[in-house]
């Protein structure tokens, strides 16, 4: 009889262990569902304050666009083809150059002074060495030198006329 009671107790403990495991798994799944639902609610519903701040940021962004001046580009005639300065062999460079400004006044002055500007740029370009211009740093330095040369010519006529950048839209070296 005592053996029978011990066996009954063992069965209850073993059976209870299986139901506890199922109960724990059910609670974990329930917590995950509640946590996921809460996270989805907060992320998808949004905050009224954040909607107002998004609207304010959009308005400020529009104001910045209004204040920013329009970009204007001008191609400096047809491409430049020059012999590069090198004593060992003959090298050529062909380059298309465009100028960028935020106002039209500098571009009008460039068009008016195009022969003088093209002459100055031909002298600058033909004085370059192949090894110097063949690197990225050399090209950047050449762009800056061209920009400064154009600025000098523009400032002779109008000190306020400024270009913002010079771009090589095509550059072939041989």
C-alpha cells in the first residue's frame, strides 16, 4: 500500500512537470505577442508631437530651397586641344570645360570676354606636364588654377562677379 502511494506521487510530479513546461511556453508566447503588439502600436501610430515637428521641419526645408540661388552653367566654347609641355615626347590633351555660378552676371561677363578667357586657358593648359595632370590631384589643381584665372578676368570688370566652380566635362590625354 505504501508502494502504491509513492507511485501515485511520482506520477503526479511527472505529470505536473509536463503541464508546467506547457504553461511556461504559453506565457512566453503570450508575452512576446503582447510586446510585439505594443511595439507595433507605438511605432505605427506615431506621436502627435512628432507629426507637428515633421511638418515644421518640412516648412523650414522649403524655406531653405527658396533662399538657395539657382545654379547656372556655361560651356566655354568648343573643347580645348593642346600640346602638353614635355620634352621627351609629344602629348596632347583635349578638355571640355564648364563654369558654374549662382548668378547670371558672371556668366554674361565670361561670354563677353570669351576670347581673352580662352587665350588664358590655352596658355595654362599647354603649360601642363602629362605626369602632373595624369593624377587626380593634378586635375584638381588644374581646375583650381583655371578657376582663379577666370576670376581674375571677371574681377577686372566687376569685383562682385564670382564663379563657384569649374568642371571638366570631358578630358582626354594621349
